[in-house]
C-alpha cells in the first residue's frame, strides 16, 4: 500500500490526551467529584468551610494540562449544582493547565525554579478565584438560579471565599514543596 501525504499526517497525529493525562484527569476529577458529592469540607469559621475540590482542580489541571483540566473541572462541577458549577470549573481547569505548563517551561531548568513556581503559583491563586472562577460561577448563579443583580451579590459573597482561597493556596503550596521535580512536571 502506497503512503499518501494524508496518511502520513494521520500516522503522525498525536492523541488529544495521553494515557497518563487520562489517568490524572480521572484521579483528580474523581477526587474533586467525590468531595463535592459527599460534601467533604474543612470548617474554619461560622458558616464557612474549605471546599477541598479546588485543591484537586488546580493541582490536577496543572499536572494534566488544559484538556485534562477541562475534564477535571467537568467532573468537579457535576458534584453539586452542575448548571452553575460545570462551566466555571472547566474554564479554570483549562486556564490553569496552560498557566502551569508555562510556569514549568520557564522555571524547570533554573536552580531555584521550584521556589519561583511556588511563588508565582501563590500570587496568582487570587486570579484563579477572582478573575476566572467566581465571576462566572456567581454570574450563572445570580442570573439563572437566583434572578438577582450580579454585582451586589458578588461584592457581598466573594470576600467570604478569601479564607477558602488561602486554604487552597497553602495546601497546594505544600504539595508543590514536597513533590519531587519529576512528579511536579506536567505529564505528557
């Protein structure tokens, strides 16, 4: 059989996800969904609790990449209020997959690369929450579910998420700190 240019291109095409990325998406997405479905949280104040699912979404997206991040975000979102949780978690999963790949690419070969990554991860977690996750989550919640104005709701409820953001950042920073470099690299 003679190979045409089209069949040569098809043979060289890589799959959308590797087996390892599928494993990361399944493990982290399953964990995120489980803590949502089972309502496993860490209480830290009157009426406030740390949603452990964000730990799995942010770390899983970082390790698995943007497509795995979308899958992890989808799986986390189905756990509770999927109409409002799936889109924002898929968005942050995708964005965080790209962000960590960028961080890894530019810090992996530096002597202090791990510390640079942890520092940039820490200072960008508010972006994860307050630029990508919460605005879309609250916009869907206020317009579709509650039928109330977005901005007053956002300015009232978003500050209550600060402790969760801090808790997620601390836990993920600790994970990055103790994780050997070969396991902190995005999987291929």
